[in-house]
C-alpha cells in the first residue's frame, strides 16, 4: 500500500510538472536525485504549495477552469495531521501520507 501511495504521489507531481529544456534526454533520472525533504513544504496550505516542484522541473500552466486547477488548490490540514478512517478512528500507518485534504464529508452512515 505504501508503494502504491508513493507511486500515485510521484505521478501526480510529475503530471503537474514539465521537464526543463536543460534536462531533456535525462528522462526520470532527475527525479531519482530529488529527496522527499526537497519536495515537501510543511507550511503549504494547498496541494500546489505543500508539494514543491522537483529540481529540473517546472509546474505547467493550466486553465483556471480545469480539474488540475481544482486539485492544486485543495485545502490541506496542517503538516503531520492524522488521517481518519471511515468510522472516525485514526489511521495507524502514519508514514504512508504527506498531506491530509481538508474536506467536509458529513456524518451520514453509508451501508454497503
């Protein structure tokens, strides 16, 4: 599950970035040289401000009416906030996420 999350996060960050011309031909080599501490801005309050662009990449311009614009502006809880599961209990695997989206989902019980 941890590997899936980091793969998803990497794809999300890379989708929101385009490689600089100086690094063309290197492919994803530049990504492997970037550490997690280089990417995370603990003071960021949205996805675009919490996750910095890896070295050698730039964030692409997007339309303000796009889904990508919506995702980049999602509000985040403070860094190191806990994740709650569907029943309100605290998720135990703290090391599998770097941000918690601040969304009100209500208290309605859903039966599957």
